[in-house]
């Protein structure tokens, strides 16, 4: 019989938060996590949010003109 090995990982600081995610989007997330053997849905969503925030571009309407505001 093989040994049961537990590997310690650095604990991250998490806050429990509830959000509604469209069913199709969540299905896609679960599929991506499974097909790519990723750690977890939670880790994937956190990585996606970090990427989105780091690359955020916001446009604001001002009398039919748009100005781009970049994060950073």
C-alpha cells in the first residue's frame, strides 16, 4: 500500500464572499479547471480576477465622447 502524503501549502488570506455567476460561465470555468488539471475553481477564479484588475480599462461616456481610463 502506498503512503498517504499531505503536502503543506502556504495559506492565503481569504474572505468568504457570495456572488452570482451565470450558469454557462460557471460551467465553462469548471470545464477549464477539469480539462487543465488546475488546483481548484476558487484558485482559477482568483487568478482571473487578478488578471482582469491588472489589465482593467474603463471607458466613460461624456456627451457622446468616450475617454479611456486605464488602471495603474
